[in-house]
């Protein structure tokens, strides 16, 4: 099963490598990983998307909690939450494809943020599944480059991850 | 008054009441060694290889319940400590390892004797630090000692660049240190403890399965008391030996791959297992599917939540310190007079298993290794500290030397590091002056850290080396015999040194023993006439001796091979 794990950790040199190292050392899988400081500059927040059975997830959460730099760990996907990922995608947009590409971006509520005579860069935000479907909806030969941030997530309502 | 980083390091160690520092100097730690030279409270033990410094500090910790402290230089000094760190980490031993680093301005430039210490040690330490500012030095060392000793103990590395040891600042050592990200649970959950106690009192076939956590928590006496009140059998893991008296009638021996028949059978057939400071590892319960196919309830006490339900699903998890939790159990479980009558049937079955006498070994006109251990046990009255290397001799020691007290059996259980025996014996000697320390080893293992015979001479350590020499890497040879149709691929150790002459060359006493009748006189001579000397005893043993009983890797706990099965 797919899980989104949120980790609050000390914003210190090497803290990210402790988390990444734990996943590789114990054979856990990482689908996406994002990291940035929080509003409290002494803390970073990592969001990891991983796959595993409930037993594996229990171990991942326990092992993460064991890392001395880790302050809090939450499996966001245990309850109501919101996930978002940002993608920048550069596409060929010339001739008859130009208008079609603009229309596709609008359908997916993307924004064209860079334009040349023959290309667009489209910015698209949403769940990973939505980004996947956008890629799937395009003619593969028109995709020049993609870059995705990986998933960020937050609990709904009163679910708050804070020190 | 401002003092240098190097002096701060030494002052911190004074504050922590460190009496021995195991180390090896080098360029990046010259300032620290200079500060060390100017004081006399800490005794520095100059080893011959950094790996041995960590092993010695490790055994110092294991045999005394104090922190082992190490000082090494950057680069190769650090890389040589890795095996020692991993050994201590796997067995949860509290160490503080101070490492020199190239000056901060040089870090990342492939400077001479530079390595990424924090990166390279990360997977084999509980935590590590790189100190980039002298004003952080004292508080970081305080944190290192706190982290090493609290919760599930483990080694902590503090990497100190050379310029930081030269910079100056005012020294202030904090009494306590708080870390919002580090709050190990000590007290067990009372509701869970109550449920556990209830389960134990209702059990018809209970067993206590106790590991190294009991020893680390100094909870042996409480464990013994609880076991006596319950009247149930007790088994120890390899790491737990001595946590419960081996001569107690309720002790069924070690369990696992080379555990006794009665311990493995009782563990498998119990209806309630009380696991304390043990982690159901592969060498202990064998195949998990086979183990879990038998219905039973498991109560698991462990200070590390990640040890619980890792390999085996547990019914009643209790996170906390074994000593505190056993106190709570003792409050709930009343003293019984005599053996609990409800357990009569259970004991009848256990005695039947016990009557199998699974540790009987074949007769031989050569020296049998088991015999040497039995005699060592008798002559030392079970009161020696035994360090061991890794292999057949380690299992023979665990099986035939009966440990009645904790912290007398020092071995590498988790990582299984060959070469630990001799440096372990050094650390045990420093921590326990006057106590007999014997290193049981083989001709394979001993050669992995044999250079320490020189350190042993320098510090006059009266270590008794019991080398069970069969000319083979015995445990591997045993597996090749049993599972690879006797294809002895590279396990015959030809061109062995003459260990007697080697011992003499290092200034020690060497004794070679080739006949069974000479075993006892040799041991007696070593322990009386040469009480104050390091004696290297080279026992030429029967090379066909194998360790039994045995549960082969991946097999179930009850699928036991006995010596006569081969």
C-alpha cells in the first residue's frame, strides 16, 4: 500500500542523509522525497512516499522515530489528508500542436509559464495521479522534459504536525 | 578563562569520570594528545590497531556498566574503528568515540588523512556529530555521553576538526542536556504490565526468554526473583547468558541455533512467552513461519520500540527499561512457596527433554574442545570473565561455561566479529582488576587482532588465552561438512605460526597442549604459577569436533540435529 510519511526533524547538516540512509539500509522503498525548512527555521519537514504492508510501515515509523535528529513522524495516509505535487513540463508547441497544447493545459488547470516559438513550459499542480494522467494525455513525442517535486502532504482539519 | 578545544575535550572526560581512554594518536588529534599528556587522571591505553581500541573500550563497558571511551585520528584512524563500532552497535554497547578530523577549511578537499567520518560511521552508530565550533564542543560531548548511555545504549561518534581543538573558549560543562528530538521511554505502561502479569499467572506452559537487555539494564536479580516467583523455565540468548544463573534448576540453557534441546522445545511449545530485552533474531528462533505456526501469547519487554513486532508479532508490547518494568511485575506477582503446582505437567515435559542430554559429546583420544571449557569452568569455579572470539569455540564456551552472574560473558553476538576476543579481554582486565580474564579463541580468530599481544605486554595484563586450535576455520568447516558435502573450500589454515614462540616473542608465556591428560595441568599452571602473566595456551584439539545440537539456518526451532545424527 502507498503511504505518505511526514517527518519533522532538526534542520542540521546530515539529517536528510540519516533518513535516506535508513530507507536504503533497511530495504524500504522511496517513491518520492521532498524536504524544506518549516516556518521554524530550526526544523525541516520531509515528506516521503513509500510502499509497504502495515507491518513494514509500522517498522518504518518506529525506525524513523529512533533517529536522534527526528522530532516527530506521522503516517499522513492513516487519515484524511491533502497531497500535492508540482510538475514543470516542457512540451513541443509548434504548428497545429500549439493550440491543442494550450487547450490541454487549460483542461488540467495548468499554466503556461514560458513560451518560445516552438515550446511551452506548463506548470501543473495536483495529486501525483493527476500529474500522471496529464502526461498520459499528451502525445509522448511532444514531451521534451519533465521535472516533478515529489509529494507534499498535510493533514486535514485539526490534524497538525508541529512541535 | 578561555582554554583550548583540546583542553576542553580532556576536561569533559574528567567531568564524565572517565578513567581509561583507548586510543592511537595521529596528526589530527595531536592537540588533544598534548592536553592528555598534561594531566594524570585519565590513563591512556595505546593499542596497536584502532579496531582493538574500540573492542577494548567495548568490553570495558560490557564488563563494568560504564561508558567505553576511544580517541583516534582522522582518515584511516576512523576507518579502522568501523568494525568495532558496528560490533558495539549490534550489541547495544555504550561508547563515546572521539575522532580527529582535518581542519574545517580543508573538509571536502580530499586533504591528507581526510574521510567523511560522519557519513562513513552513520549506519553503524547510534548517533554522530561533527563539531564545527569550539563553543559547541562541551555540550556536544555531553550529548554524546547522554545518548550513548540512555534508552537503548549504543556507540556515539564525535568528530572534531583539528582547528576546533586549537580554538579557545570558556569551558562550561552542562549538568544535564535536553534534546527535543530524543526522549527514550523508561517506565513501562502499567496497563500493559497488568495484562502481562495476568497472562503469566494464567499460563500453563510459561517460559521466560531473556536477552542482553537484561544485562544492559542491570536487571538480573529482578529477573531471577520474578522467575522464582513464577516457577517457570528460563532460557537465555547468547547475549543474555549470565542474566539468569546457569546453575539454577529453572535454567534450561541457551536457546537458538546451538541452544539446548530443552530450551528450544520449551520455547516452541510454551503457551506464554515473556521476552525481556531480546529480539527474536534469526539465530534465536530460526524460521519465523515455523515458529509462528504454533499458537502462543507473547509479552515483549524492550526499551527499543522497533525491536517489538519486528520479526514476530507480539500480543503485549511493553516499551521501557527492563529493570523498571520487572519492578512493576514483582509488585503484581506474589511469591510462591515451592514450585507452582499448575506447572507440574510442563516441568515433566521439560525434564523429559532435558534427559536427552543434548550436550553430550563424543569421546576421542585427542583433546575435545568441550572438555577444555568444562575444565576451565571447574578450575575457575565459574568466576572468570570469559571473552570469546567468533566461531565454534564461541558456541562451546556458551554451552559449557556456566555463567551465574552477568557481565562475565563478553562476546560479539550480533555482528559476530572474529578478532574481538583478545582486545575484549584487555578491556575486561582494565575494568576488573584482580579478576581472572580468559579469552577463548581459535587459531583463525586470534590472528585477526593478534598484534594486541604487544599492548598486553605494555600494560602487564594477565590474560589467559585459550586457543582451541583445530587448524580449520571450524564453524565454516562444520557447515561445509554438513551442507556442502565436505567440500572444505578454503577453511584449512595452513602455515600457522608457532603460537608458543609467538607468545614468547611478545614477552608472554606460551604453552602447547596436545594430550587430553595435559589439559588440567596446563590450565592450573596458567592460573596459579603464571597467575600474573599473560599465558597463551595452544590446545591442539580434535579437528572433527562439531557444535551440537544445531538448528540449521532457515529451519524451525524444533528441527534439531544432534551429534549422533551425523
